[in-house]
C-alpha cells in the first residue's frame, strides 16, 4: 500500500487532508478541505502494479466507475465533484455535507418509524438513480449513510475501488453482515447485491440489531424480529430487498419503492357490498361534469372481439381499487359455518364506476370463488413450505394463473393443474375479474386519461387503440396488461398514446408482438414490455415494441426484456430512447432497419442472447452514452447500407466482437470505449467502411481492430492497447487509412498487414507491443509513412513474403531486436527513415535468392545485410 498522507498534507492538487477515515490495501478514504474552504471526502485508489496491463485495467475500471457516478444527479447521492488521475494514484473527490452517520445515530437506538420510512424511500430512490447510470455502490454499511444537517439523508463512500479490484480478480474487504449470499459465495457486485446491502443496513436501522449474515440465514438462523411499530410498508420493502434467493429478491430499487407504495395504501374490501356503487374518482375535468361511461355489460363469452378504441372524452378512472378478487384463506372459503356477512364481504365488488353485476340482488351464503393470482416474474419457484430454504417442487412461468388456497405472511399456498405449493407473494399479482377488465375496455373506448389500479388485466384478444389515450398504472411491478392471443397484445393505430408505470406482456407460445405501433406517436415512461415471440420462418412478430409506418416513439426509463427483439423499428419510423434497458431478449436488444432513425442515449443493452443492437438497411440512428455488455453475439452489429452514429458508449464483455460492421455499412464510431470482448473489439467485413475516431479499444481477446475482405474504413486518433492479438490488423484486399492512432502493449504485432491489403498507415504511435511494431506480409502493399515505432519487444518493422510496401519518414527507436527487417521476397521502397537505439541492426535483411531487395534510401537507418 502506498504511504498514507497525514493531516495537513496536500493531495490531488487542491485538497488538504484533515483526517484519514479508512485505509486498506490499494484504497484510502480521506477527509479534506478545498483550497476555497469547502469540505470533501476523497477516495484514493492505488492500482496494484500500475505500470502493468493489470494495473492499467484496474485504473481504467476505477475511472469508469467514478465517471458513471458523476452522472448521478439525485439529492440522496453524494455528488462527485472532481476526478484526478495521477497514474500511480487516482482520486475521486465527493462532496461532504456536515452530517452524522447512520452508525453513529444507531448508538442511541433504532430509528423512529417516520425517520425509517423516509430513509427507505429516499435511499432506495437514490440507489435506483445510481443504478440507472450503470454505477454501483458496492460498499453500503451504516457508515456509508449520512444524515445531513440540511435534513437530507444521503448515500456516500461509494466503493469505486472495490469495483476496480473486482475487474482484475482481486478480493475486496467486505463486511459480511451486509453482503448478499452470492457475494459471500464469490460472485460479483450487481445491482441486486446493492439492494441486499441497503436492505440489511436499513433492517438494522429498523430493529436496532445487526442483521444475521446471509451464510447463517442459509443454515437456518433467522433475522431478528421487527419491533412493534415498524410500518408494514417498510417490512414489505426490506423483506423484498434481503431475500436470500436472487430470484425471490427485488430486481431493482424501483420495485422496492413500488412495494412501499402498494403496502402503504392497500385496497379495502368492504364488509358487505354497498347498496349502490360509489365512483372511485371524479371524472376529469370536474367542471363541466362529464357524462358517466356506459354500464359494464355482463361478462362476455370467451373470444372477445378485437376492440377498436374510438374518439372520446377525457376521463380518469381508478379501476378496481375495491374490486380485486377476494384475498380470503382456503379455510374461510370452505367453512360451512361461516357467517353470511363474511361470505358476502368476500365476493368480488364492481369497479366503482356505473358497472353493475349480472345479478344486483345480493344472495346470502353465496359460494366464494378462490382468488386468482398471476405470476409476474419470468420464472418463479414453487416450494414445499412457506420458506425460501425449503425444497423447490417445480417452476412456473410468467403469466401462469394460480388459485390462492391460503396466505401466510409473504407466502401464498397456490395450485394450478399439477402445481400445489408455496410461492412468494412478491412475484405475483392478483387477477382482475372479467367484469373489471370489461370496465377497463369501456373507459379506454371513451379515450382520454385512464389510471389502472394494481393487478392483472387479461386480454383474450388484441386490444387496438385508434384514438388518443393516456394510460397510467400503479407501477411497473403493480399494474399489468397481459394477453395470450396470436399477433399482438396491444396495437396502436395512428394514435397519440401515452403509457406509464405499468407492464404490458404477451404470454404463451403464440407468435406475437407485445406492442405494435403503426404510425402515430407513443410516449412510454417506466413501462415494461415483455414476452414478444418471433416466428423465425416468417421473420415476423417477436418484438416488445415494433414501430412501423412512420411512427414515432419516445421511451424513457423503460425495460424491454424477454422478447425476441426488445425494440424493432422499421420503414421511416423514429424512436427516441433515454434510460431504457434492452436486456435479456433472445434475438437482440433493439433493431433498426429500412430508413428508420432516432436516438438512443443513456441506455443499457445487457445479456441479450444474440447481438445487443442491430442496425441495417439504410437506417441511421444515433446511439450515445449507452452500455452494451455481456451480449451473446456482438455488442453492436451494423450491416446493409446503414449509417449510424455511435458515440460515447461502452461496449464490453460481449461474446463475439464489440462492434461488427458488414456489407456496405458506413457507420461513424467516435469516442467509445470498446473493451474486454471475447473476439475483436471492432471488426470490418465485406465492403464496409466509415470512420472510427478517438475510441479507446483495449483488452479484447483477439485484435483491437480487424479490417477484412474489401473493407476500407478510416481509423484515426484511436487508442488501441492491451489486446490479445494485434492492435490493428488489415487482411485480404482491404484498403482504408490508419492515421494518428496510438497502438501499444498488444500481445501480437501492433499493426499487421497481410494478404493483398493496401492501407495507408500514417502518423501512428506504435510502441511497447510484445512482438514487433508493424509486420507487412504476403502480397501486401501498404504505405507506411511518418509513424513512430518504438520500444517493441522484437523488431520495429518486419517486411516478409512478397510484400511491397512504401516505407517513408518513419522513426524507429528502442526496439528489442532491431529497426527494419526485410525477409524472403519482400521489396518495395523507402526513404527518410530514422533509426536509433534499437537492440539489433537498424536495417537488416534475409532475402531469398533472386530477390534484389527494396529500393531503399538508408538515410538515418544504416544497413546490415
């Protein structure tokens, strides 16, 4: 560990240390003052072996994590104000308001219910804002939560160094009391491990007791009980955050917050049906009064017709708050001696609209139907007992209907067909009755504003909207529109539609799109689109959202997951997406084709089963500030005649290339970080081209940039380093230009040119590569002009085979075995080169008989034949 500064020492230029708060190998937390009198916290990271590729990778990982955190703008997250890179050490400077830590505050006992509720709401909101920027905390403990004198509670002391050390496979010093079981088992940091840590810390704040470790809980030691007075909403939220099984744990901070909101305002089931239905909400606007919607018809027969929503007035209806299926236990439902009032109070009640039941006269001793709950996770374990440690008897899929036989805390005893067991309530939602769904369709038919209550609405036929509608639910994990029919769940036909805070899903094996937009405008915010299934033979359907025929969609903070394609944009349609996650789709996160365009920014394309993003045809979207990670194909693939702009993205750890360019595509690829991909970072095929400028392309397993077949890109100003093969490779009959690039520390030659390739290599810095700097082979005829080729392990420049390059005005110095080396039948010409301090001859040759050698003016490179 580097020497620690002492109080009074100046670090990172403008900061005077006042205290060392924490020190561990490679990391120190400092309290400091600024030169202008402010107070800050500083995380100092000292990469292990900073001059090695491993140390450089750790340094870059710290910088990336700090830059991501600097993008978070939330009052409950301490703001990054400065980032100082001094190579051997990196400093992340964070604002420090006068505060008391949660650890200090808990010495006086647990938080009050009011303070606890505020903490849950504000801190999970801050954590969600952090995750939205692809940042993680990784170090949540009571000391990382600050109660400011300004009244704001904040997350601080982010573990940027932990994430950097994890990237290079080093262990980190974690407090096991707040670590998720997968972390204790050697797994990496994820948003879910952050959720667990924050949940565990806030459990301590609620109970006043240090939480039982995940390892002990897995062996049967329970968490301490909540004290009386802890709100049910807080218990529900924390239980969701600290579930041992990640499949049972909340998947996001927003899901935790939705559970707080739902538990805070549970639906009321009346003791008996009201004599007359009472409206849940007044129509909007209140004056003049809006005529009430027509009565809900009796439950329709199976196979409702396709619903076309026509022009109507603006209405607001909170559907079904008192009309969810009854939440009675099996014993109540089956008790022959239950009083009539209890049975009547358990029957389904109409919406609060003008709807009436088929038989308005209440009957005594009406048999109670079992409530139905619907699986809302992609898959859900059914266990033998209401305990997350009990055996799993089977797994049920998203959209499965389950009869509820019994309730026990956070568990439901359910059955369906051969299923009989216990499931977590958190991953299910109660099913609305057919009458309530009919009421929904009635109000959509009126157009305007419709607000959905929590629960699942089943659509047996595609729902088509042809007029302006604003449909808002109670949250992504609360309100669901689900359909099982072929073709589509929701169709938008040349309408202006707003969707917010709900999930739209297709269920089952029929080929279908989840949402199909034909023209018009769509605004979707905090929406999940899932379940689109593709007909591969027909090349149709399968998208979470398909935008066609000139439609425009604006997507904000949405999740498109478990579809074939998350997003599919065709014709001349456009999509603007910000903060959207295109994750876990089978054929790709998003696809732009034909003449489509738009802009995707600040979004995530993670863990798709094929490529993260497809762009082809004449599509021309702008893709910025997004992350493409761990896709099974490429991070981004561009083909056809597409001309996208790809800028300021991170493309990493994809199964194939980071970015692949094919056919006649001509993308502009600028200032991206392309790293750690299983094949090359950036590859050009066929007759492709375009520009790649000022990118960082590093630590890919094969080449940094590979140019093949007939491709002719312009590569300029890129940093290409620490790749597993060549830095830049031209092969086949390629042309193009590589100019002013820095190519260093690659495992094979820095630049290779072979086949019949004829690129121009100009002004590049080719240094510190583990073999030779530049190798020209076979029949290649490049122009090698004005490059600096230095400190490579073997030769500066090797020319072999039948290569006939032009080698002019290059500087070759400090190369391990020599400067310029001609072999076999190589020739060509050269002049004006300068050679110095090479480990062997500055200019040498081993030529085949009959080869007269190059036409070479020795100038500053004296020969040694």
